[in-house]
C-alpha cells in the first residue's frame, strides 16, 4: 500500500542493511510502466485516437503560426506578443511531451512506457505546467500596465524586464520540477508499475511508493502554493485593478477596447485554472477518477489547441499580420519565379 514501509523478509533475523538497500534499489526502478489510460473502454480508444490526433495537429499548426507571425511582423514586436509567443512555444512543448505516447497507447495493445520515458514525461510536464502558471501571471501584469498605466507602459514593460520575466517563468518552473522529480525518483516502488492514467504524473508515481511519502507531499504542496496559488492571486489582483480602471472610463468605446485587450487572456486563464480546479476538487471515487482522465485530456490536448483561436478570433492585429505575412511570402515567391 502507498505510504506503508516495505515488508521485511520472513525469518527471525533482520537482513543486513546493505543487502536491504540493494534489494530496494533493484525493485525501485521498473523497466517499464503500464499506462492503463482508457483501456477500460476499448471501444472508445479508436475515437479518442482520431480526436487527439486532430487536436494535436491543430495545436502544432496554430501555435506555430503565432510564433512565426510574432517573429516576422515588426508590428507585433511588443511585450504582449512576446509573452504570447512564449505561451505558444510552451503549449507545443507540453502537448508534444504527452500526446505522441498517448497516441501510441491508443493505437495498439501495448500500453507501456519505459522508465526513462516516464521520468522525462513527468519532469517536462511538471516543468511546463509550473511555467505556464507564472507566465499567465506575467501576462496579466502586462495587461495591468497597458490599461492602468498606459502613459508609462513603454517605460514599465521595457525589453529587459520582459526577457527577465520570461526567463524567471521558465527557470522557476524548471527548478521546482527538478526538486520534485528528484525526490520522486528516489522513492522505492517495490515492483509497482501500473499507472491508472494516460501519462506519467508525479503524484501518481508517488502513490506507487511503498515507503513514507510525507516529504514528497510537503514539497508538492509547497510547490503548488508557490506556482499555482500565488500566480492565481497575482492574476486576480491585476484584474481587480483593471476592472476598477475600466469602470472609470466614461466612453463605451474606450471600455470596449480595454475589455477586448484583456478578454483573450481572461479566457485562457479561465480554461487553464478551471481545468485544474475541476481536477483537484473531485471526490476520491473510481467514477470521479475516470472523469478526471477526461478533464486531464482537456487541459493537455484541447486547451493548447484552443489558445491560438482565442488569441486570433477577435484580434485584428494578429489577423492583419497573418494576412500581411502570407501575402508577402506568396507575392515574393511569385515575383522571384517571374524574374527567373
């Protein structure tokens, strides 16, 4: 059982400590993990394969286009689109760390992932999840500066600060991931290798341990507070100031522009944190665990594909930049061919 020490061998004498450590070391790192995923519903796997593949392709294309347009169009060389490009790159990396293995498990009877692959998966997913929380808080601060301090926006959000905030987001997420992953990898699993999920997640690996995991839980709770709760608090504070500033705007047109500036970010934050809240507020029942898998499927596959649409549907700057980039490339290529 998780949280209980490994049983001692039968017999009157205690084993030599060195032998015990060697035995634990031998069983603490299984060669493969079995990802049960959606194997309880085999008829659903073919449908999920098509749906997941479709959303994955859309996510790669959509986020890739945002990165490309943000880099190529000089009108989008602003803090907002710098952070948006970071978010798009993060979404591509996050889905790529999970979806290819998920597709492989949905396609065939094999539901396994190597020990090394599992470690890489929960390290990267933990890193990028923490980074996204901080990055979304950073983007809310950018929106606060744009609406509440418009005359000082260029001075406040200068390129050095933007780069520093982005680096802090990525390095902060990497730091907490390395600490949590190291503590998780040190846990002896004692032969347990079945994970009732479709990807390797740190809390699920901890549940397989046959020793006390209170230190790991303490680190996880602390990391959750620093990288989930605090960023959410900063986002709420920023939007509290934004709401107060918007209410002071007298013209309806001015309010509409201010709200449009924030609406995309609010939608992305709502999707991201809404999924997390639904995931971790569920009761510990088997049916709830199955529902949790679909919620996890939503925030790992669907949300990264929706983010590009959220940021482009009502964003005239991105639309015009995209048209300009496409026309320039098409006309430029046609002109070169005509000259030849």
